[in-house]
C-alpha cells in the first residue's frame, strides 16, 4: 500500500507547488511563493519515502534523509505566514494592522529556532521499516525495527512548530468560515490534526503525510481564492509597519 501512497503524495505536492508558482507569477498572490517552497520540500520528502526501500540501508539513504528534517525545521513555520497572508487578503479585521504582523514575524523565527532545537541539534538517524517502506528517522518504535538486534529509539516529543502552524491555520480558517463562508482552510487543518494524532506505530507515516497534502491543498486553494482581494504593494506596506 505504501509503495503507491507516497508516490501519490509526492505527485500531489508537485501539482500544488506548480499551482502556487503559477499564482505567484501571474497574480503575485500573497503567500503563494512561500507555500510553493513548502510544497516543493514535501515533494522531496515523499519521494525519499517512496524510494527508500529501493536504495536500502546505508549512508546514501541516510544522506538523502537529512534534508527532510532540515526542511521540516526551517519551512514548516512558514505556513504561519501563509495563513496570515490569506487572512489579510480575505479582509479579516483582526488580521489587519501592525500588531498582527509583529506577532506573526516574532512567532515564525521562534518556531524555526524551536524546530532546530527539537529536530536538528543532536539528531541521530536510524533506519525504520514499515509496510514495505524504509526510511531514516530519529524516533524508532518497536514495531518498525529493520533487523535483529536493533533497539527502539525514543523521540523528542510532539512537534510543537507543526502543531502551532496547524493551530493558527485552523484559527484563520474558522474566521474565514464564519465571516465569509469559506470552510476549506478549516477542514484542511482539522484533517491535519486528526491525521497527525494517529500513531506512526499503527499506520506509519501515511496518515500524517496525507493530512499534509490536504492541509497544503486547502492553503493553496485559499490563496488562489483570495488572490485578487489585496494588492501586493498594499500588503507589503502593511507588513512593514
């Protein structure tokens, strides 16, 4: 099953990346460039998960896996900016003005630093096997051991930056739904929360990565929908206040 799921996820993220790039090039849609970057990173993430078993355990797959963790640490908090841009473009009153911008631009570097601390400092990758997939991880459950004698590895706890990014997306989504009747960002964030709550020891990474596809799809769709609501120059001026 996973041999089909992860390539499908990679294709979905590639399509979303292309869509976001088009939105940026044609309309300078607020947040489009950042979400294109995140989609590109998740395309790579799912490609590596797709081909891991073909590469096999060794330094090559481990080296290819390191960028997955680096990109998650640095790029996941960018979704905070994307959600904020969507809220501003949609005209949500509480997202306008300098105080909101200061909050977002303070929160983003804090989440990046936290992601580096949680996910990169002292990071040691070990192979994990599940449902015909092979990947390198820092959190190895007993159900995902690859060979006899391999020991489980405890993780660093819940990914706070990802939770914060999804939570803010949910808050913005609820605002869009209540004030403008636009439910998609709320649904994408809610599905992400539900999918991330499923332990990887039960179904592997498939639910969580599937939740990422739907979350990013809801964000790109929202960016596209509200693209014509705010001129980039006005938005930039508001951001810089």
